[in-house]
C-alpha cells in the first residue's frame, strides 16, 4: 500500500474560506489580499512554528542564514517527524550577500550491499512495498553530514550554539498541532508493523492537539552530534545503534556505509526568466534543470495577458510540463555515476524544438511524447525552509524522508526515523515509483549512488540583488509547485503569501492527466481544457510552498503555505 498524505474535506473548506476562492468563470490573481509576515532584518519560513521560532532566535543572536538553517533543520527533526529529519537527506541552494552562489548535495546514497534488482522477485516483478516500507527501503542518511558541512563553510556562530535549541525542544517536548496528531495516529499501524519495539511516537490512545511529545532518546542523539559533530552520528554510539537496527530488520546499511558517506558541494544551475536570474539545485536533483526548462519553454508566451489560471495559460504550462517530465525520466540521475547532459537540456534551441510540436488548440497525448533528441551529446513528505538574514545571505533548503515518516523505521535507542529513499531509484526502469514517476537507466540502483530527486530549492535575483527564496515539499509535484509560485509573482503580480497560497495544478507526463486542487480551475476553464483534449483529475491539496520576497519598500515578505502548519517569522 502506497503511503500518501491525506487532506480532509474540512481542510479544503477552510482553505477556500481563507482564499475567498469560490469557483468563478474568470479566476483572479488577487484571490487573497492578505500580505504575509514582513521583516526588515531577517525572515524564516518553515513547516513548523517551533522550527521557525528557533531559526529566528538564531538570527536575532547574530547568526547568519546558514546558522539559522542548521538550527531550523534540526528543530524540524524534532517538531516535524513526518518529514523533518536526521535520518534522511536534502539539498541547500545558497546565495551570499556578495553574490556568491552554490549548492550542497546531502542526498542519501544506496548502501554498498545494494543491487540493481534488489526489489524484484524471481520473475523480475517489483515486490510490493519492498522499497517503501521497512529496513530494506533505507538509503544511507546524509542530513547530519550536510548540516555539518554547511556550518563549516558558511556558518558563523559556534556549532554547539546552533544545535542546542533542538536538544532543548526534544527534551522539553513538542506541543502537537492538530495536523501532527492526525499524522501520527494515521501512521500507528505502520510503525507497529515495521518496528520490533513500540516507538515513543506510538501510544495506545490517539494523540490529540495540545498533547506533548517528548523525545529523550533523540535529545541524546542530538547531544552526541553537538559534542562530536559528524562523528556523533556516523561513528560511535549512534552509528552502532543504527547498524544494529538494520540487522534487526534485515536492512543493509553498514558501518562502512556510514563512515564513508560525504555530502558534496556542487555548482548550482542557473538561467533567466523575463530578466530575473533563477538559481536552483543541480543533479542529482532533477528540480533545477526541470524548473529552468519549464521557465524557458513558457517565456515566449503572453501568460500575463492571458491571465492567471486561464485556458491558454494552463494549456501552455501543461504542454511544457509533459515534455520536461519525459526528459526527466530519460536523462537525469547522479552526476557521479552518469554524465547528465545539463547544457544540452537547457539549450535554447533544444527547448524550442521540444515545443515545436505544441498546438495551441489541442493537447498533445503523452503517448506521442518521448524524451527529446539532444542537440549535444520525488515523498511526498519532504519539507522546505527559506531563510534570509540581516546581511542579505539567503538559504533555500529542502530535505526529505520521502514518504510519510519515511520507511517507518525508528532507530531503537536513538529516537530518529529513517528514510525510504531507495524508492526514488528506478527500482525497475519503466515502472513508476510511489509518486507515479517513471525512471530509466540513468537512475538505476548502483551501490554508493545517489537516487534522483525532484527537490527544487531556488533563489531568484533581480538586477543583481536578492529577490526571492522559494521551495516546497510534494514529491513529483515539487517542480511544478515552485514553477507556479514563480509565475504567480513575476507574471501575475502576486505577493509572496498570495503566491504560495494560490490553488495549484500538476502534470507529469505519465499518467496523462492534469491533476488539480479543488479550486484551481473554474468550471469554464475545465471545459475549455477538455475541449482541447486534456484529461482532468481532481486531487487533494498538495505541497507546502514556503518563500520570501523582497518588497519594493525594502521589507522581506514571508509566505507560509496555509495547507500545513507552515509559519513565517521575521524581525
């Protein structure tokens, strides 16, 4: 059974009340007049109020954006266990106040004992849930090494100072929101099925809003990380507990896997859109390349004049999305194992050719679209946070466990949950993963290889100055959610809060359908798209876009997605 996020009808109703978004024949870009939280010196936007509070406190104490990024990330591991983690991995895209940009890849890796066909039976068929639930689904975690490296290169405050708030939070306890209580209750059966002991995130009576979740074992693990840095996780007691947990459940991560794991600094990918510079994550994330392809493909079209969520606007965006996701399946993977043709995929002539089969009046069936001929030779339960400090440094960070609570494996005695990122490989090329994404040979399982991701942490510049920081969770929908948030601001004149709250739609080539939130497309727009040959499918709310935008008055506006407990805090 695939694990998905559940969004109840009540939330849809509350969301519509917030947005003032009754279905109309002509949706307006100004669906919400509400501006997000503003601040002059700094801003933190994350998936949980406690994590945002801790990040902001670090900024107020003189820390920079990267000190706050570490503190926020560790706080999310405590307060947001569905996706925040030290048992997973992620990506940082940064821009320093002097204009320097770069990216840090702390994506998980396949263990050394992994094999190409490890999730196939004797007949070559995919074994249900083998790459999703349990110990065998776990990739070698990269989060702790990533945060250590981030701090070593970019941080300013002492390491212990940025780690301590998360320790205090774990030891004192986290007050559960309604959403967190519901998610913990929903995962109870999986936790009990997968683990050989009763994790402290499980209890006999249902969790309720306002209950306090204490995580003393996680506090001890974080103390080891505080005192020993990288060695506090990849060596010693924490490593012993993790490997013991692997053996208990027939997992394959070894001490050697942990000792040899290294996060990697990589150049960010960048391009332009209507005069704005767009800086995003490079492979092994597909997000940055796909985002830049989408922006370049739609740039020739008059989206502003056509209007937000109008038939022609949606049609052009969807047709670009079909082609980009087909390319993703064929050409993207870990650059340390496969030569990703970045320059070719972003070549303007190539992208123009990709759109040459586009018909303004008709949808192109996905069966007629394959990867392009180059001119030269996601978890849904991810979390994103955006941070800007008083000096103008920016951090755009997306981390993940993949599915809800990852593999559902908790390391006994260490108090943290492990990822199920192995499902992000092409378990069998041509067979969709838990998010319906198709993969090819470029993303096949190889020991030590990083699995492909859709995470798209992104930063935009305007006239050489920091303009926007944005990103989101959402598995395969991450790329299109960031894409729409950017268009909402640049083409449709929205503020940051409006842009992240606006209803969204998604197309990923296969399955061949536009998936849309309840209020994303009006009845007349749906009819017009169907007349062009598009297939439409309703879906629950998805993603949780968190962004920061520089306003004309010099203030930073934080946009926190109302779909979750996301919170913006500034000063």
